[in-house]
């Protein structure tokens, strides 16, 4: 199975542009037959997982802790217990494409690890880093991602 | 989704008692609706994954390297790049039950991590460690496992 | 610099045979010019670190968390944040010799990882595992270890 | 003991501005009594370690592999075997200050992890990331760092 990883702002609330854009990404990922990989927690991770489940997709959450705690849209929980080092696994688990939606330093570490590992990183309102394509407009972003999947 | 982790001898060849017992475990795990977690490599990991796929199950392989390399029966590859530390994740990803089939020091580390994390470990011809149930007879072993799932 | 790792019962209180034996091990390690590596926490880890400092040695603690919290005899703190996966690093950091003093499942995982990595494991009242030498008598144990360092 | 972590371009050759600046950082770190933490490999990691040893300092190298292989100026080798995840440990091991000298995506991941963990990051010709101070002039950079240590 092919996978896409979605990373980003873990604090974006339901209804926000970041959360809802991630949700649309999740739907798209599922519709195209990819398994969704996230860090399993909240905000963008939840939005993407929720969207994927709305389209009958399969979702994996690679958690920083050992507890089974995740957002409710994660099918398979991988409780790594590795703290921030789990960020490496979230992006190394993408077959090719990593999608970044907003995000702070944790997301930046994931973008960096993804680029180091040779993944293609597509961003929406995320860090402006050489090597990634970063969209400001949600529609353009989803259209571009759609062309890649 | 509920998960079962299968660990054990990574060198057991197809047709050997360990490989074929793992295969039977894989079938059972899939039939009972669990997702199978393994280290994604060969021997027992392959046997279990193969058995699960024979019954239409879903298999996850948590790999020690970053490459996409695994046995051919792994659906979702998690290339952790963490070396032996991935052993911790293989067992922390079990909802409750870890099954050990044969195995050497790597398997022993997984048994130890599993017991430390409070998982139930069921063994077939594996390490005799306080806290695990270890069967010598394949039929008894599968029957017991069947009663747990 | 050459290193020796000491692992074992994290709950052994000051004055107990395990704690005091670890302390003697720490003294010996420091006297022979090795840097001491431990998991940085309490019980045997503390005893060994304390003994090493009594002889002017240098101590490293590889911690499971991100906090700076350790026993007071750790010179260099490596707060890995990797949970149980830090056990791998504790033993991979030994130049050659890993010393196990008592211990439970966490220690067993370290013994297994050490043997997998080709380290020599010397034990005192620890797990009876094929491939390690395990002493019941403290004096014999220290004499044997002394012959190795 | 207090520690400073130095990260950066692993390919900078001896004699280059990045290597020699890192070397000066290493000297400064050692003179002020800090233990130097690096990733233990080459380029900036070697330059910093070499500088620290020139001033009688103590150096720790947190290696991505299990082998004992490092630059020749590393006193204590921590062969983590964790691949890129060792980047987290390199910066989590800094008491407070992380120094970035040049660097590519690996360094960016370390800067991000450092900022996430609340470390102060001081940079020389490295990534322009919100939250770090990044100097273009070597003299100014060293003077500023000197004021912090």
C-alpha cells in the first residue's frame, strides 16, 4: 500500500482554515487509495485523519507516547514512546509525499527530516523552506496536491 | 482496530516448524479481525505476515532501516530507521498480546520490552522467561492463542 | 576514552547488596580509567555512579526523559526522551563490557540488546541468560570483573 | 557539568570558514568549562571537537550508527544506532545553548528540535528561522557567543 504523511499545526481547532484544509487533504488521500500517516494527535493530525475516514480510508497514527491516546479517527496506533524522535518516523513512513499544513517547530523538524530523506514536501501556510512548495491559497494547494496523487 | 504483534526467529526458512507455526498464527490473527504487527523482515515475521494475508488480514511492518525493503506480505511499511530501538515499537504497538515464535537475542529484547510495557506474551519454543507462557507443542500453542483472541 | 556500562535494578536502596555491589563496580571502573555509562536514574544506576565519583571517575547518564533529572552522581546528562529505547543506547555505548546487577524486565531488555550488539555481559544476581556470566557471590563477581578491566 | 551542543555542516572541509569557525567555537566552549556535544561525525562536528580538544576540553559524540566510527577528537562516543533520530538527542543534551554553524536539512531538523525543546539557538551562516540569532560575520558571532557562555 502507498502512504502519504500529513503533518502540521497540532493546535488548530475544528472549523479553522488549517483543520478544514487538512480534512480536505485527508479526504483526497483516501479517495486516491493512499493510507494516511500522521502523528496521531490533534489539530491538523485530527483533521486529516477525520477527512480520510469520511472517505473510507485507512489511518495510522505514530504517537510520541506509549499510551493508546490519539484522536478518534486513527485506525492503527503505533505508540512509539520516542518523544520528538517519532517525528522522524512520521515522515520516513511516507512512500513519497509529505503534506505540511501550518505548524510550528515540531512541524519544521518534520519538514527537515522529510527533505533529508528525499521526500517531496507540499505545504499550505507552513514554513518557507528551500525545497518545499508552500501555498497560501487553499484551493490552489488542494488542486496541486490532487495533481500529484 | 485491535493489533497483535508477532516476533521471533528472523532466520527461520519457509517450511520450518517456526515459519509455518508463525504462518498459522498470522492466519488466526487475521481471522479474528486483528491487524498484524511485525518487524517486517524475514523468517517468523514473513511467515506471520504471509498467513495473515492468506486470510485477508492487514499487516504492518516496523522496519529497522529507512529503506522500503520488507518481506512481500507487509501492507504498511513503517521504515523507522531506529535500528534495534524499533524492537520497542514492534511490541508497544500490540493492543495487548505479543506472540513470540522461537527467536534469539533480538526477540529476547522484544519479550523484555513487552513485559515491561505490561503486554501479555505468549511463546512457542522461545525464551523461558518468568512472566511468559511458552509452549513446546504447536497444536497446544495455537489452541491456547485461539482462546485468547 | 573507554567506557563500561552498568545496568540493573533501578529500585535497589542505598545499603542493599545490589546498590553497594554496584557502588563497588563503579569504584573499580573509575580506578581502571573507564568512563561509566548508566541510565542515569536510581538504585544500581545511582550506586555505580556514586562509586565512580568516589574514585574521581567520569559518569554519563542516558536518561529516558527530556528533563535534566538524574541521580546526583551523573556528570554528563544525555536526556534522550526516547523512553525504553534509551536502553539500547545505554548498552551500545559500552566499549565492550556491560555489567548487570540485579534487575527486572528493563534490565533484561538491556542484556538482550547488549548480547545482540556483541558486548560481553557480566552479571551479579541478574537474569540467567545464555551468553552471560552471572555470579551469586559479590566477592567472586568483583574479582572476575577486575580481571577483565 | 554544563554542556553546549554544536551542530552544522557535516561536509565543511578543514580550512573552510565553517570548519574553522566551529573550531573557534569548540575552543571557546572548552575554555569556559563546558562539555561539548556534537553528532560526532565530520565537518563542523569535527572542527568543534578539535577546537575543544586544543583547549583541553571534553567532547561527546552522539553517533547515528552503532559503530565506533567518529572524528578523532571525540572523547566519549555514544553510538545510538538511531539514524536521524539521534539529531534529537544531540540538541536535547545541551544544557541550554545550541550553536549552529552552516548546515543543511539535518541541521535544520536539529535547530527545529532545539527550539521545540526550549533551547537557545545561536547561528553562524545557518538557516534563517524565527527564534534564532544568525550571524554573517564570524567575529561578531564568536563575540556574541562569548557573551553568553
